């Protein structure tokens, strides 16, 4: 039997400067808030694991997690070039968090082999910073190209209750917390992500049909921790529009890239070899999509 209530006053301040018809610069300052709550799976668990200090610690530290507050700053530019055929947008951002609500699991081996699933484990101090670039170029009446790339670096400036995992190097395998501070990487998300697209559209002479095609390549940079891999996949489609009909042939992961998301593990169990955990990204897939539009729209 328990309850919690909290409140917050947030604000947003934005300023914009229109340099000319094709260039605009802006700056923003925002605050945000996310309420606190409970991790119900840790309630009363110490009654079932008498004498396990880590279980008692979890119950004390994680039944209630605090509210998250953040302050964000961003400056940027939105612009048109080459007689409005090239769009170029640039943004730089920085954000501070207090009690960042992060999802994390405690290593069952450190809590008596008991799995609690995913908990909301608040990091005391976190900041993120990065840059985003967006380009879109109308090459001709038929061709359009676009590119988007972002860099985001999330670091823990203080995280006293960061869980030790199997792959963490600790002096004691029973240790529950491996604190992070001073700019340690918050998670294994890739810092770099990008997407490149090329589109073609042209009426077919002597018909009422329009030919279209779209090629896209999405990639992400290496991740931290043991999941240290990069990803890149190519998708493509080609089709025709005619009156109310549209017919499209498509492929995802056209080059059938063989990439995995996973990490290795060392087994301490007697008679069990070291093993590897991983998931392949979806293989090449091919398909056909037909669309018929009803009504006068």
C-alpha cells in the first residue's frame, strides 16, 4: 500500500531569425518532465529470498523510481540553395537529464538465479549531444536524391545503480552495481546513423502510366560493449501508376547482407562450452504490392 504524487512546471523558449527568403536560423531552450513510478516486480521479494543482500538492496532501491527532468538546447539552420532545388538543414543539440529513466535488467546470477525482467533503473545524471544533417536535391524533373545523417552521443555523468552484467569486469561476481560516471557510455546504441535515398519518376510516352523507382540505403555505426557491429541494408522498389491502380515490385535487403546483432558469452558451467548469442538481420525479401484507389480523391 503506497502512493506517490509529484508535479512540474516546464517551459519552452524559441527564437527565429529569417536571414532572407531562403535561409532561416533558430535557437531553442526547452525543459521536460516524466513522472516517477514503481517497479512492482521487486515488491516483497526479500520475503522469498531471506539472507540475500542483493535482493534486499533491489527492493530498497528500485520499488520507487524518481521523476525525470531534462533541459535541452538546440541551434540550427533551415535553408534552400540552387534556386530552391537543394534543401539543407543543420541542427546541433545538447540535453541534460536528472534521473534519466533507463530500462535495464539485473544479472540473475547476482541475485540468486532469480530473474526480475526489465526494471526502470534511473541514471542520476545523463547528457546527450549531437548533430543532424538533412539534404534533399531535386536533380531534375525525374530524379530526386536525399540524405540524412545524425550523430548522438549519450553519456552517464553519474549512475550509481548501474547493474553489473555478465560481460562487466568486476572483482566480485556477486557485486550488484558497477557505477558509471565522468562521461561513460550510457548504452550500446550506435552513435552514427544515416540514410541515403534516390527516387525516379517519369511518365511513359504514349501511355497514361507513370514509371517510378526508389532506392534507399540505411546504415548505423558501431555500437558499444560486446555488441560492436555496424549495419547497412539496401532496399529498392520499381513500379507503375495508372489511373486508380498502382503496381510495385519491391525488395528489402536487396544484397542479402549477412549481418548479426548479438554478442559472445563465456560459460562457467561445468561441461558447457562457451557459446555465442546473436540474431541475423532479416534476409533478402521480395514482394509485389498492388493498390486500387476508390472514390474521387
